[in-house]
C-alpha cells in the first residue's frame, strides 16, 4: 500500500556506508554475548536500565502519555525485581535527587519510608512539600527584629542591620566591639558551608546547613524573652550548636521564650520554655538541650514549623493528606481550636477538614496565624486587630476562616507579622491587610514588574517592622523601618523608615 495514501508517515532511511563482505568477515572478530540481568537502579553498569540517571523517562510516561486508569493500575501493580512498581521506582529515583535524602543510609531511608506511610511516593511528597513551604535550598530573605539575613541560591549568607548582640555574625571590630551594618555583608566564616535555611529572633540568628548542622550567633539563649534583660553571653560568629549535633536539622523557628527545630525525618524538637510542662516537658528556661515534642506528632512526619508569640504550628504530612497541629499559648484563639485555652501537647486543628482545605503553607504571626491551601484559598485566625485577618472587621477568630475577599486570587505564599499579613498570588502579586479590614493589592510591588515569590516581614511586637519582597530572578526589595540598616541602605538624616519598596544591593540568584 502506498504510504502517502494510507496516512502513514514515510519511513526515513539512513545511509549505511558500503563495506566489502569479505573484509567484514576478516576484520570483525566474533563476539561472545553474555546475558546480563537488567534492573532499574542504574549504577553505571552496561546493560542496566538508567532510571536513576533519567527519572524523567518514567515521569514522562506517567504524566504525558495519556494513560487510562487501567494502564496506570497495571503500572502500579507491576513489580520489578520483586521490589516495587514502576511508579514507586520513579518516586524513589526522584527522592535520590533531593539534597537531604541522598546522604541517608539505606536503613534511614527505609525508616523514613515507613514513617511516611510505607510508600516512596509518600516520601517524595513529604520531601517536595518541605522544599516548597520553606524555600529550602533556594534563595531567601528574612526580616528580623532590627536585623536581616539573606541567603543566596548557592547557600552564601549576607547579614545587615543591628548588631547589638553579635547577631550579624561578623565578629568584633578592631576596637573589640560590634558594629551595625548598613549594607549587606557576606559572613566570610561560613565560606565552604552551604546554608539552606535561616531564621531570626530578637538579637540572634540561626542557620541550617545542607549537612543538617545548626549554626547560631547573637544572644546565647534558646529561650530568652524577646524584650527584657539581656543575656549575659553573646556569640559574635557562627558556632555549631553542639546539643543538636546528633540531629540532622532541616528547619528552625524562633518563638518568644522557646526555639524549635525540625529534623530530616520530620520530628519536632523544642528547646527551653518547658517550665510547667508548657511544651509537654519540664525544663529550665535556660536549658539548651532539645526535647522531642511529644503527643500526637510523635509518629507523624512534619514538613514545616512556624513559631509565634509563645505558640508553635506544625504542618504534618500523612497518607490521607496534609494537616496542621498547634501547641502553646491559646490567647486570642491563635491555636485554632475554637477556644482560648493553652495546649501542652500538639493538637490537630480540625476545621480544615470541615472546610475541605488541604493546608500547604503555614505562617505564625505574633498573635494570629494563616494557612494557604492547595487550591489557593487562604485561611486566617487569632486576634484580628487592625484587620490583620482580612475578614472585614477586627474581631478575633478562634478557628480558621477562609478570607472570602481573596476568592478570585490563587495564593501560593503567606507571611505574617505582629498585626500584618501578606499574601502572594500565583502571578506574583502581593496583597496586604493591616489597618485595612480587607486585603488590598500592594501596588508599589506591582511596579516592580517581576514575579514576587517570597515575602518576609518582622514578626515582633516590640520592634518596628520592615518587609522584604524577593523576586523570581533573585532581586530583593525592602521597605518599612530602616533606622538600624535593616533595609540594606543608610536612610537620610532624621528618617527612620521607607514607605515604598526599593532594591537592596545584592543578587540572591548567585
């Protein structure tokens, strides 16, 4: 049949160089063929199926080949080498590409698999969820109380602003004192160490490396109040926290009176503020030892933690979906349980199930909290002063409530401060509600003409706030209080703040 009339594409032939048959018989030695066992882990041995090198092959098959449910079921049921299905194997290969998963021993990997629900697909979801909500291994900027930290995409760290307690990490001046910095300055003692996450508190800074080490500097305390008596000891350069050396840490959060860290396996540990069993354990306020957060989260992996004024939120990853737990002070209803009572152990916030909302990002402000759902909806609860909840009033909400005025916006990120909330949409616009009862578009950020991917603002009730907006290309813009240099620039005389975003002289894409 003629290919042109049948609708079939014409076969393309390759020209093969002519070679005399006799010459071929004489010069070509006879090969001995041996059957090689083919498997799917790809250790660069000839004959193996290189999924480890090219997991995108499987992802393409699963996502772009228009497979019907029967085909997908067969793939799921298939077994390769009596170990796992093709879909499971693809998920495992993708896990192997994650920085925090690669160095794990086989036993640690299997333990994580069981902790996540017994599936590599669930492990992959756990790892990706943690990267997405914390910007782990990506550029980030943190607006702290009076000082700022910026992390580049390659893990270099810059600090600027107030250095009253050594929280910038640059050591002492030749005169033996600390000095504020009005321009971003590289922390040179961290060269050769890749930082993947940062957090700040009043007078102190904590950094997490890709090796799971925690570096701290500034006030030498994990539980000092944000405002009050200064600690007797300060650290002026980054130092490894020895009490955490046996825990592979991927995130830290500083709250008033306590500090929390999250391990690679999704376990939460707290330091200090254990008096009266406030966090499920009894400790001295100056204790530097980590204690596991007991109760409901002991056997549930957590992907993100967020700390506010005397309370902690934890975003958990379970086989049935994502959920949020809270513990600590319930003043103002900020724990989200419909009451204002304290919780000594983590308690599930049940309202999200009733709202049919899958939490993906949590934010803990000083007195209120917020969540972004998988569908882009935003929920807020806690004290509603100055309209920070965005519900059209200043009333408190003791359970999560959807911000209806954002119904036409698909949110991807939320940030909270003392009485301020910022929401970033999927097109990079920023909405803010403070001193206004409903969210308003931040038009000054619209003029940046770049997609905003992260907002960070000061989460403090004692410091004037400043705010960072980080764009997709790694440019950083700052506005708000700047009297200590925390905006990355020296303001004019008798000027203590800046109302419009202006670029910070730093490129975080490097």
